[in-house]
């Protein structure tokens, strides 16, 4: 039987709106645009204290989405942890990420999981349950090769990378290569906006850094800018609307995006679609699936001085910046929603 009705599952953190939230809403919209009866199913998620993690996973396991109001549901598409715990006979996962603090971030400064008995036991339980629940899926996709590799490494399951265009794809356009570099996204530790601020101490004037986004680490990063004496060259805009973001992409010199071990990083593709080069880091994960050093941007060691050197190189040669941006555009425009939807619904 052909797929007609589809439910997309979201673990929602109230008052947080980032890449994962954009991902599921765009998927629902694209399914609807192609004639499917599609809706988003959201359940709030709270990860602290750690004792809350398993109960929130259990909440999804209690839900049977095989039908709604007497109408059969043909397909359920799970996204990030713990949505794939849901019960349905035709469940597909398009994995954004698992509970990262218990996986690849464990043992780093970005995770609160330690080596005590309680944390080790919880981590082992999560990995075991994830392996079981993801193993129930008819097909297992990931939003990037980086995410797919994690599933294979930690859960022993094969996952196919499935890339999608960013939300602003149709609106982005090229403009000038201006006197600022742009950071887009949440200001959280794992996004390493502090690294960009530190780099600004080595960036030649008059280049500025514009930070479009907000988050729990914003006060700390603003404090760092003051301590380094670069506050006059770093603009913290907070969350901006789409019109402002499109303009910022249009006229920036480059987008600087060095998160730690990112899943996908739609910011990279948004920059490319505005014909802007991207400066990222060697340990940034998803972005380096697209950024090729010296071809469409720079892949730098995750340190202030090398990142600043990449920015200075672009500022000193705008013709090269434009050529790198054009190469990025050629790469990004190959990614479409048609292939994504076809694979998800035909699984």
C-alpha cells in the first residue's frame, strides 16, 4: 500500500529553537507540499537531572501511533532521541542525533557524564536501549555521514546519510563581500562561539564579527569579548528574523562556523547558497563533509590564531573569497528535498 499519512516525531525543548526544530518542521512542510497528509507530533523533553532521561524515553515508548482518530497512520518518521522509542509497525528514523552527552561527547568538557558508577550505568542503559529501538526501524537514515558513523560505532547499526537543503535555501542570494564575518546559531559551549571571539583578537581591522543567535553561554562569551578588548568589534544581535538573516548572509565576507563534532550544520549550506566561503575546524564533524580546505572555504585547527589567519586571508583577497563562495554554491545546490522524501516514504 502506498504511503498517504505520515507523522513526524519531535522531542521538543520548550523555548529552544535550533537546527533540530527547523529540521522536523521543514520535513513536515515538504511532505505536505507533495500531497501527503503529514503532521508533527511533539513531546517536551527534559534531560536534567539525569534521572529524567529514561522517564522521558519511556513516555515515547508508551505511545502507539499506528492510527489516530480511526485513521491508519502509514508511516512514522522519528528524529532525535528519544522519538525513535515510539511504537509503530512502519517506523523509519532520520536521525538528527542521539543523546550526545552519553555518546561522543562523553569524556569531553561538553558532557556532564562522568566515570562514576551511576553515570556509567545510565550510559550503558541508553546505548542498549537505543540499539534496540533503532533496530526496530524499517530503515535507518542519518542527517549526515558524521551522525551515521556514530550509530555504526556505538550501536553496530548501518545508517545511510540523507542530506537536506536548509530552510532558507530559496531566499539566499549573493551580495558584497563586506567588512564582517558571520556566526549563526545558538551560543552554547559545543558551538564554540567563544573560539571565534578569541580569534578576533588576531583578526586585522576593520573586520568585525557579527553573532546572530542566543543561548545560555551568551553572558560568558560577551564577558570574554570584553576581557580580550574586542567588544567594539563583536556585535551580539541575539535571535534575528529571517529577513535580517538573509541580509546578513548576503553581505558577509564569510561565515565562520567551528562547532565541536557537529551532526550536520545547516549553516554551512546556507552560507554556500549565499555564495560565501565557510571557515570551520578540523574537529567540527558535519561541516567538513562539505567544506574542502582551499576549495570552498578553510578547515582550520580549532585555535584562535589559525582561524584568524583564515579570516585575514579572505579579507585581503575578496576575489578569492568570491571564487571559494562560488565553489560552495555549486556543491550546495545539488542537495534537494525530492530525493529525501522519496527515500523516506519508500522505505
